[in-house]
C-alpha cells in the first residue's frame, strides 16, 4: 500500500505549495482582469484546500490507517 499512498501525499504537498505560491504571486503582481483573476484565485484556493486536506489527513491518521 505504500506505493499507492506516497503519490497522494506528494500530490497534496505539491498542491499546497503551488497554491500558496500562486497566492503570493498575485499579492506581488495583480491579475490581468477580474474574471481571469477570479478563476486563478479560485483554483489556488482549491489547490490549498486539497493540499491541506491531504496533509492533515496524513498527519492525523498516520501511515497505517
């Protein structure tokens, strides 16, 4: 089962990192327009939410769950 769990943990950490990076990027450089900016911020929020869920689940349940 380790071969199946590792990619999920990696995807969660990577998603969390990319979502945070996107938020920081848009704090420094403003989006081009309101619609595209809204879509980009929404996707960054989804990435942070998914990554946080995966990391939280991994930390609370451990490797044996």
